[in-house]
């Protein structure tokens, strides 16, 4: 499915800065959440490629941050 990406980086930047990710569990364009997440990650891969950023390093950092946030959340709910 072709995607018009003329102003795509601006749109992605707006979404990231707004932190409005609530639409992801509802799917993307009517697609199920699993597909929506794949599309979001695909966009992140495109951004990394265009910016010369190592996607694998981004994923490693994200995984580490996820673990930290999960631990913090667990600690906060057990208090």
C-alpha cells in the first residue's frame, strides 16, 4: 500500500511531541493493533534511515527504558 510521505516527518514529529499514542490500541486506519504497531515501527525505521541513526541501538535503548519503566510502575503500585 503506497503511502504519501511528502510531509510525513513533520506529521511524525507532531505525534511524537504530543505523546498522543492513544490511537494505537484502536488500530491504525482500521487495521488491528498488531498491524498498527508494525506500521509505527516501520515509520521509526524510515526515520532512523533518513537521519543516519542505528535502528538496533534505538531498539536496545527502548528495551532498556521499557524495563526501567515497568519496574518503576510495579514499585509505585506496590507501595
